[in-house]
C-alpha cells in the first residue's frame, strides 16, 4: 500500500490532490495552514495521516494542529517516539476518543543505528502506546538496508524507510516484507523526504513485480 506524502502550498491544492488519492499523509510542518484549514482537510478524506515534525513550529503549536486533525477525522496521527510524556498523553487520549491510530516515529538523518538499538526503539514505541512504529534512517551501505528490512520480522506493525538514494530499495521492498505501507511523493519534485520515489514510479515498480 502506498501513502502519498503531501506538502501542497495551500488547502485548495491539498484537496485537489486528495480527490485522486486513497491514502495520504499531510505534512503539517511543511504547509502553512490555520486550524480551520486543518479541519477542512481532515474532514474531507477517510484515510489521512496527520504529521507535524519538529522544526518549523513550537511543540505547543504542533500539538494543537495534530489534535485539530484528530478531532476532524484523521485516520492516523504520527508523532516522534521521544515526544514528551504530557504532550504524547494528551494527543493519544484524543486519538483514542476519535478512533485514530497512533504512529510513533524515529528518524536518523545521519546514519543507521545498530540492530540492537533499532529493536530497542521499536520496543519503546510500542511500550508508549503506538499502534504502528516507523523507523526512518539514512542509508549508506547495502548492509544497512538489510538491517532495516530485518526489523520487519517483528510480528507487530512496523514501517521502515531508508532515507537517501541508497535507501530507495527499502521503499519498494518493505511492503513485500511485511511493512503495512510505504511512502511516495505526489510527483517528481514534490518529495517530502530524501530519496522518496514519486507515486507513479512506485506504482509502476509494484505492478512489474506482481506480474513477474
């Protein structure tokens, strides 16, 4: 299953893109939206992930945007594994009330930790109440791709993403190894992460694999 990660410039463009998608992530940290805009977007589609990474907004602002998305109908809310307990608890309580699943994510933009550390992070994520744990790491060697894909032996729902050009293989192969879904951009030039493939290319690759 492909989740298209969106960072369209405004509400209108988001809604236009969503009209042709079955599953998408809204990168709230990369789009300038009011809480009213967030409500409009997340009430318009049945299968959206609300994501607001650290960097552009304060923790308080990110929490408010995520809660607005959850209350409006987000199917998933994505937060960092290391989110402060009080913030995590508040968002998760809203998620439980509104039948929204929780994704807890870990990102390493410089490299890939040891297998032991990655397994620890997965356990931490689930112990904190995640429905799905996502691990995204920058890939520098083939062995690191294998390390990430090996995490999918876990019987719990885990999503793995290899960041960078050398990690692209994980974006294709992970769904065949047990990942619930993978991410793609809406089109070339609209990537929300390094090494992300566009939806059309990824769909074409999946079709070729299925027909071989």
